[in-house]
């Protein structure tokens, strides 16, 4: 594994027990400047994971607990009159940071959810005719509970598509849960991270290195074959958009970089396929009947699309 990525992963593991696959995928999204949606039941460590990441890489970290009464100005900021100078000045909102934890995003009103769209896509905020650039890197890491729906608002497909990956934690194994009990007995494990493992500048350098990872024409075509197979399939009402194919392409480069290769293999594409694609697809009634979940449908696609030769 890449030495710098390993430093971040080891730092996160001071807080999070197990979940190595989730941690690697989270780091791959960060290396691609991609936003993360963590969807899982309460209490499995979603917020702890994101907080551990922010502490491990330094930078400015903001957290906003989203509820129906949160206003768009809480997200994007606002302008106000300075009584001394007589000029309007911009006051930062929650997005003016490197890492934004949007806790329980599906409890925010549609107006607040839409306020995140420009920041997530354009990395900027437009306010009263002025554009305010967000710091680099900028990542939105949102959580939501898929079980409880009372008082929640459905995330529209346009916003779901802007999340680079959707991840879940899952319940820990019994042996892992025993370690969690021991680790939390005396203090919050987040205090185990006393300093960043690497700097923001190093993150930016790593992101540039990921962009230089080579992808052969065969692997590019493999990515295209995977996404197009969802567009004319009676099992899917909504297939993968070009934004989804771009995300799969970038994620496979990040996986290659993490495992110290300067080229992408079909296995890199497969390893990140479900996390990158599943939340972008809507199954038809037939698809739901045949596969049950979108994740199983994507696994089926990855198993059936011919894998190119790397000779």
C-alpha cells in the first residue's frame, strides 16, 4: 500500500475497529476529490469515521447537524451590512472548510439540500453577484439513516449523482465489538488521534499523482461497457449517467495508486464498482424482483460484462 495512504489509514484505525475496506474506499474518494454518502443504521460509527479522517489529514473541519429548521444561509453563508464601513461583507457558511460533515442530510429541507449542490459540483458559492471559492481540497461527507423515515426528505437523484461513493459501515464482528468496548471504556477513541498524519499540501500532491495514473484503452472501454449495460436494461429504470462513468474511471485510478501501481487493472474497476455505481441506479419492478437490491444488480453487471485482457 502507498506509504502516505497507509499513514492515514493507520491513524483512522486508532479510532475505528475493523472496516478496512470502508476506510480504503473513503480514502480513494478523498484522493479523487469526491464527496461521500455514508448510509447506515445509527450507532455503527459513521460520524466517528469521518471525524477520524478529518483529524488524520489536518485542514479545517466543519460539522453541521441537519434538521428541518436549518436554513440555506447556514450552509452557504450570507452577506451583511458593516455599519462601520457601510459595505456589505460576506460571512462564511458551513461549507467554507476542507471537510464538511453534513450529519443526517436527509433531515434537511429540499432548499438546504439544493444549497449544497453548487458547492459540491463547482467548489464555489455565489452570493449577491459575487463568487467565493472554497478551499482545496473540499469534501462533503454526509450521513443518513436508511431505516427511520419520519421527518426526513428524500434526496433527489440529481444530488445522489453528485456523491462520488455511497458507503456503509455495517455491524462489527463480535471480536471487533469486544475491542470497541475496551477502547471506549476510559475515553472517546477520537482522542487517540493527537496530530494529523499528513498535511493538506501532501493531500493535494497525492491527488495530482492519482490523475497521472495510466489507463489503457481496453480498461477505458471496460468502464464504458459497464455503464452502458445499465442504460438499455429492462431491470433498470434509471441507468448510469456520464458523471457515473467519470467517477468509476477516477476511482479505479485511485485504487491503483493506493496499491502502488501506475496503471489501472480491471480488478481496480471491479473493486470500487458497487460503491461508485449502486446509488446512481433505480431498479425497475422486474429488477427489484430479480435482484432485490441495487448492490446485487451491480454485482451481476460486474460479473457478466466481459473483462478485457491486459496482455
